[in-house]
């Protein structure tokens, strides 16, 4: 009479074989238990770090955030100055510091405080702040394609970026979207696009890097060479950043964003087609562009609804032609859809 394993349903002729067999279900459970243990340990360390951070945070920082969230302009200056000081000190402590703990605790309230005043006072107020915290990094776009490839070594550039850049990139990106939707791209200061562009190379902190991809909302700007810059960035093999910037641009102007994709492939500048074209798959799956955790997606991106994304007539056909012409369709199922394009 055969004996069946209750976990994996494999049958054995004897009880001994049943007891001694390497049950894959048990191995799976062991892996799951180990994963849960690791996750629980990480969460425990994060909670401990957050408690330390709250104790270590100065009254000047917490008071500044409270003033900003109550609408006091001076609270913004106080918040950013004190937040920058704390982060700089923690960064200097390296592994002994609570740099990322300060991020987790104060990122959201800092964004909320700064953004409240920016929405009331407008771009002039925000540009003054950006000027005060402008990154020291520079790029020579004339020789850009010759620079070193994207990689871990670039994290050393972190010192050229103010530590509060994650707050300012998030606020700038959201203000960019709101301005374009309300008043058109020409109402966006070119300096705001210049600022976001500085983060297209990974500065060590992923949050301003991700939020800077909202640069895509500057497509078609009359005083900023958006299209030429995207071409240069792609030629420099920063396709990850450029692809998400184009994804943002699809929400701003589908026809112009599609034209950029057509021209990039026609110029034979794209080294990895999927890196640029997976954005159309994300849109078709109803995903918002990558960003930090502090974006008001339903407000800023209302074109997503129960029936999906509103593609303009003809745009899907043009994009399908790009997928076919660049050879990416050969890697997809015969009846492929945009949702089959994944990384």
C-alpha cells in the first residue's frame, strides 16, 4: 500500500522512504520562514532606528516642520537648514549613523511643509530655495557620450548633492506636473528642468534620482532643449532614467513623446530597446511612473481610470511600429501586447 506525503503529495512504497525523502514543500516552508525571520529582523532594526532618530532630532527641526505645515514661510527655511544639518552629521558617521532613519522619519513631513508654501507662493519661492541648495555637479553634454558608464562608482558623486535633495526633487516634480496641467509647459521655469536634470546620474540616494524623472513633463518646453537632452542622455546609455522620463512625457503629450521614441530608434542610439519601450507596457497595465512615496497620484495623474489609459488615436499604431521596427517584437509572443514588454 503506497504512502503519500501530506505536504507534496508524492507517493512512496514504504514509510521509511516517506520519512527520509527530501520534501520540496518542507524546503519551501523553511525558505519562507527564513525570509519572514529576516524581514522581521529588518523591521525591528528600522523601528529601533526611528526611535533613536526621534530622540536625536533637534527641537529646531521638529519646530520648523510644524511651522511649515501650519503655513509659515520661515518654517521652510528652518526645516531645510536643520534637516540638512542632521543628515550631513549622520552621513559623516557612516555605518554608525542613522542617515536612512532620518529619511524614513522626516521625508514625508518635510515634503508636506515645503509643498504647502510652494503651492501658495509659487515658483519664485521654490526657485530661491533650489538656488540655495543647487547641486555642485556639472555635466559637459558636448562630450557626454564619452563619459564612464553607469555603475556603482558614480555613488561617489553623492557629496556633490545637498542631502535635502530628495525633498526638493519631489516638491519640484509635483509642482512641475501641476503647473503644466493648469497653465501649459511654457509656464514652467526652465530652471526647474535644469535642476531635475542634474539628478539623472545616480547620486547615491535613489529618491531624488527617481523623482527627477518627472523631468519628462518638460517635453516641448520653449526655453529648454528637452528633446536634444533626452537624445544625449540615451546616447550616454542612461536608458533607465530616460525611459521613465519618457513615460512621464507620455502623460504630458503622447504625440510628442512618441515622436521622440521614433527619432531615438531612427538615429540608432538605443542600446536596449526594452529599457525605453517598457514604459508603454507599464501604462497599459495601469501603473504610475516610478517615484518616491510622496506623490498624490490620483490628483496628479487623473487619466488612469477603470477602462485604462486614454491613448490618443494613432499613437498605439505608431508605438507598435516602433516595437516591430527595432526588433523587440521578435522577443515577444506572436500575439503580443504592450503589457508583454517587461524588464
